[in-house]
């Protein structure tokens, strides 16, 4: 058994494969090495390979409103690029970079197609493993997203404000965003969208501003405009 086959046998993604089936995969993967700081996936580009890290560390991330958000850290035995392998030619959902010198094995879309044609049973097992691994990664991302939403709602003060009352009584608020200068006006709506939670704010000049929750640094209310101070705190 080759070195690469022994290593791939330790990776959960290939756990359902028999030794002779794993040998077929081992013959198809390509060894790659990156130095620390090397960019591996570029947001907006295209990709058609998955990678299995044998030695080193890779960070997978995305950038939202100029802020980098870490998706996951991939270490020995971890995989990334699964979506690029399945959805070949589409832009990857995020970027990736080597944190330190990293050695990995790559499997391209053409190799997967060839495997499905020549060894359909092995290909089906591999696709099942990819689906299971992707599902696990998606559940982790959903948990991260839920925690991020809860944290943002808490630190911006949205959880402690009676938003329904503020919108009903047209109480003026000030919304500080990542762009600096606060936006002042009255809230029209606070709702979930495909991009996440968003505030709809009408300024005094009647312009409507749609503000994503992740861009809000702070939301405050002037006490003088509130008749009952106890349930609408100033932040």
C-alpha cells in the first residue's frame, strides 16, 4: 500500500471505500504544496478541485462588506473545495489560504468524471462521502451563522429595544454603521432576507436606507422621544 493510500485511508471522506477501491482514488489524486500565505481559492474566480490536507493548515473564508469572515480551519485529514468539485466552473463561495507550509492531495472534476465512467460503484461511494462531508460542513456553517446573528443583534442593541413600538410611534433612531457617519431617521421594518436580517430606515429627507445587520455597529434612541423610559433603553 502506497504512502498516499495509507493516508487517504485515515480520511473520513473515504471511509466507505475498500482498500482496492481506495487504490483507484490514490492513483487519481495529485500532490500539491503551498507556502505560508499562498492564496488557494479566489472569490469571483473558478475552481474545479477538492483538496485533502495531509500536513499544514488552510483557512477558508469569505469577505462581507469589507470584513473577513472565517468559515473553517482545515488541518491534517481535513478537506475543502468539495462544492467546487461538484459545481465545476462556478465561483467558489469563499477564498482559501495556506497559514503555514501545507501539503495536500487534489482531485479534479475531470478525474471524478473519469472515475464515474470507469468505476461507477467507486464513484457512487465517493459522491456519498462528499455529500456526507458537505452536510457536516453546512451544519457547522449554519450554527456559526446563527451564533453570529445572535451576537450582532445583542451587541447592536436590537434585542433590548422594543422595535415594534419604535416603528409604531415613529421614534427617531441613530444607526451607526461600519461606514462611519450615523444614519438618523425612523424605522420602517426589521426583517429577514436572503442576505440576512435587514433594517429599513427612512431618513428626514424621505430616503429609504436598507441596512444589513452585519453592517450595524450600534443603534441608539433619544430618551426625550420616548414616553416610557423603562422598556426602551438608550444604547
